[in-house]
C-alpha cells in the first residue's frame, strides 16, 4: 500500500502511549490500534485533526505517500 501511517513514530517522539492518545482523542484503543498498524481503510478528517492536535504535529507527519515498487 503506498500510504504509510507513521503514527507510532510521532507517538514515540512525543513520548505518548496508545492509552494516553486514545483518551485525548476520544477514540477506542481498538480503532486507534488499527490506524497505528496501517490496517485502516480510511480516516476521518475530524479524527486526523484530533490526533494532530494531541500530538502537536501536521497530517504529513503521520501520513506518508510511498510510490509502489511494481
């Protein structure tokens, strides 16, 4: 998949646990974990906005496009 989710990298940089981010963003641990592992098929802008606010980052810090190597 050409979209890479770097949520775990930003969480590590901010020294924030999955539980803490879940509480700040008001998203279940299960849904946040799906996003973190890159298994999510979509993300709402409101969710992305809340995550960026909690981690003090930009959407581009979390989502990255990598061209397929086919």
